[in-house]
């Protein structure tokens, strides 16, 4: 359960940082944070499924 949640948090932080570094405003930062959080959350879910299948 920790991998998808960690992916969401890490993705949101990374997305907001990336938008800020490109000179984006608050709406840009929110959009980047949401998209990166979804991408990293899905990657985290795949990692969790793979690990669970390996040890189950």
C-alpha cells in the first residue's frame, strides 16, 4: 500500500517543482502536480502488484 501512496506524493512534489522551475503560475503547478501524481501512482501500483505476486 505504501508504493502507490508514495508515488502520489513524490509525483505531486516533482510536478509542482517542474512547473515552478519552468515559470508556471499556481494553476500550472496544480495541473503538473495532478498529472505527475497520477503517473507515479500508477507506476507505484504496478510495483506493488509485482512485489505481491513475487512473494505470494
